[in-house]
C-alpha cells in the first residue's frame, strides 16, 4: 500500500509558536524523513469561511501569511504539495454526497465542533456549513486516498468521522475509499501551548501569542512580560512551576544543548526547576534563558520569511502549481466516487 499523508491548516491568522511546536515542526520532520509516496499540505480557506462568511478578506490575506510561515519553517514544495482548498472543486462535490451518509445528531456529537460552537457563542445562529465542516474535512482526506493524517487531540474526532463516512460509503456503494489513520504526535507537540498571559490557549484575539514573524525585540518583550508565579516576588521566595508560563515554554522548547550554550551553571531542566521551587532563582534569569532558546529557533525562520516576502508572486505560484496537481488527483477520485454511486451517466449511456 502507498503511504499518502495529508494535513490542513486554516488561514485565519499568522502562525505562532504554538502552531510551530504543535503541528508545523512535526509536519516538516515527517516531510524530511521522506517515508511516504505523497505528502499534501492544504491551506483550508473554505473551512475557514464556515465561520468567517463575512470576513473573506481576513481569510484571503492569511492564505499568503500562512504560506509564508509554512515555507519559512521548512515546508519544501519539491517534497510537499501545498495547495489551496477552494481551488479544488471536487472537494465540494464530494462533500455533498458524503453529507447523505452522516446524521445531524452525529454531527452535533463531534466534541471538537461542540467546543468550537460554544466558544463562538453561535447558539441558534449556527451556520450549517460550520456544523458540517467535518464532512468537508472527510472529503479533503478521502479525495487524495490519504492513509495517514497527522492529528493532534482536537483533530481526532474529525478523523473518526472520516473513517465512519468512508466505511458507510464502502458498505453502501462498494469498496472505494481507504480508511485513514492518525499519525499521533510526539509528546512535545501534543502539549497545547498556553498564551504568554497564562490564561489559556494562545489566540490572536487575546494578544497572547508569539508569532513566527515577530521581530526579535517583540519576542523579547513578550517573554519578559510573561506570566510566572505572582507570589514569587523576591528572588529568595520559593516559586511555583505549575501554571508558570516560562517553565511551560521551557518544557516545550528546551534543546539538549540549551544549558551548555545559555545557562551552563545548570545541567538540565529538572535542576533549574528544583532551584526555582526552593527559592533563590529570579524570573529575569529564566526569562532571559527562554528568550535565548526561542530567538535561536525563530531567527532563521524569520530570515527565510523575509526572503520569501521579496517574491510573493513566486509563493502564489507554488500554491497554484500545488493546486493544479491536487486538482488532477481529486478529480480522478470524484470520478471513481460517482462511478461507485452509479451516477456516472456518461459512461453508462452512449449516444452516437
Ligand atoms: N481542521 C483543521 C484545523 O482546524 C484543518 C483541516 C482542514 C484539516 N482539512 C483537513 C486537517 C484535513 C487535517 C486533514 O486546523
């Protein structure tokens, strides 16, 4: 069997270090490991519109921002087919047929969608498109005969739904689709990064993210203002690790050689944590350490992004070329799908 990997990302804002550690780094690592036949990375603009119908400009603008971020992080168009969802009409058509295979009550049970609906406060004004986006996501996955989807915790229900729909389709119309599996992320990328204010997930609207495109001064400023332990007032006070954003970030970003490079008086994170807990270690010191680590990761990304920004047309060209490739594949799958359903009239009925 072929290994076909696909993942998607919504273009609703610039990418931040939470995206990087939670998804993008893993995608680039998988891409570079090369253990696949095809790798697709989709910019999910249509999915973004399901709760942004009146915000088209935002979605449109962020296609290029997200593309720049992805390429800057090492996504390589020679290895990965990067494309735009709305450029692939077959996906919309497939979605329409898949909708017949899922019930309203099943859609309402999807825990990720449930959570998102609550967060957005939709209540009675819930757009149908939003409720059904997992069906469209099923089409995204099945259109490319994807067998592997890198999926964090919140994407698992989507994959479950895709498998159910694929199974129903195969049972009803004959074996047509592969049942996709999740690539479970490693421990580091599983951790949801909190915002710099410690108040929950990073989110653009809360202004608590470090963006990949932030300047080095901005990054430093955000780190120096990070939430730590409000009761750790004097250096000699004992400090708390739980809920301390600096330590949460250190957990996610520390590298094997970080201590040797930037804080040689400690051997590892455990040592640093126990000193902090005991008292005698100041916030400024740990923040400067974290700043050094994050600057080292983001500097090459920022520089690559700046270079890419010089030639936006070239970036669009990558996206359009990727979309052309994706279109060919998805159109073939749609044909196969319609044939399985039996609505391939022009094959069945011959007119001379
Ligand atoms: N739902 C994903 C997100 O919110 C984006 C996405 C769209 C996706 N289609 C996909 C992910 C297909 C994996 C596979 O980021």
